[in-house]
C-alpha cells in the first residue's frame, strides 16, 4: 500500500484490531490512528477542494454540511486514496478485522466522498440507508477519515455513537487528524455529531468517507433511506392541538 501506513497490516496488529472491533460498543467499530503517512494526510488537508466543488450540500433541520463526490475534479491524491481502499489488500484487511467477507466499494456517489463542516455545522443522530439505491447490494461498513490538523475537542465534531433506543450517546470519538474510524452499518448503528461546530471561522471539519458493500445477507431485506429518529433528549411535550388530535384519533 502506498498511502496507508504499513504498520496496520502486520498479523499482530490485525489480531489486535479484530479483538477491538468484536468487543466494541455500542456497535462494532475500530479506531485507526495515523491511518495514512503524515505527509499524505497533510497534503489531503492542504488540497481539500473549495466549497463550489461540493455537489451535494446538506442544509435542513437534520444536518448542515457540505458533501461532494466529483472526484474527476479533485486533486489526483484523492483519487489515489479512493483507489487504494478498493484494492484487494485493503479489502482483505477489512475481512480479517471485521469478519465481513467479499466487501467492495462501488465506483459512484454512493461509494466514496468527501465532507466539510464549517462553524455551526452539525449532523443529527441517524442510521444510513441500507441498500444501494441502484445496485441492490447491502451497505455493511462506513469508513471516516478526519483531515483537519490540530482540531480541538472543544470545537465539537466528535463522532457520536448512540444506543439502539436512541436515548443516550454511549461513545464519542474525537475527529483527530489522520484518524480513521471503521464501523458496522446496521439498523441500530445510530450516529452523528449533534453539537454544532464551534470552530473559528477559518477552520473546517474535513473528512474523507467510504462505504463498503456486500451482496445482500438475505433476499428479503428491503430498502430504507437514511432515517433521522427523534431521540429521547429532544422530546418535548405535544402541543394542545396535537393532544386533542391524539385523543380523538384523527389526522
């Protein structure tokens, strides 16, 4: 591997990663610090695309961030990283660590992308769509690689992992520079970064992301889109009008 540090691929390290992945909570995940060489990670940060090249901006009540997948317009290094995580050696690493066999990345906007969050950015707790909208294959793992040097925890932006009843954040993983997080995608894998970023105006939460798929585990799995549930900490008393409707069972 040219970009990913070779230290991650020793058998001793793989055995340790597998143990960490299997025992992690609230859902299976693995934290890989110093994922790339420092030089490569710094170049990705320095060459991170300008706002106008993010073709999928998200701004509504559930999220506020920029997303993009126009890799044909991004610096070559982003494409090299995209190619590297799709190579057999890395997919073999994924299988050994997670136990998920025959994973692959689709060469489209549902496979690899980049994200950018500015001051005020957030992403509510959610679960991801489960089936590729076009290829009928199942989403199994996400990879997030953070690319902002000297990010401070007090700026928020940590990857929050919530319990399956969406009542409590059970773990928050700081978006430390050159840290990759790989986590399993299930209908109970609730995550996000709910606290709006409080970084200086000149700073941005930069991230490279990838999705790994396999054939469907069973044929009866049906598609659902990204779901943003109401989590317990946000619940409020229903309005008087809503209470009347509920009592009358109307609407």
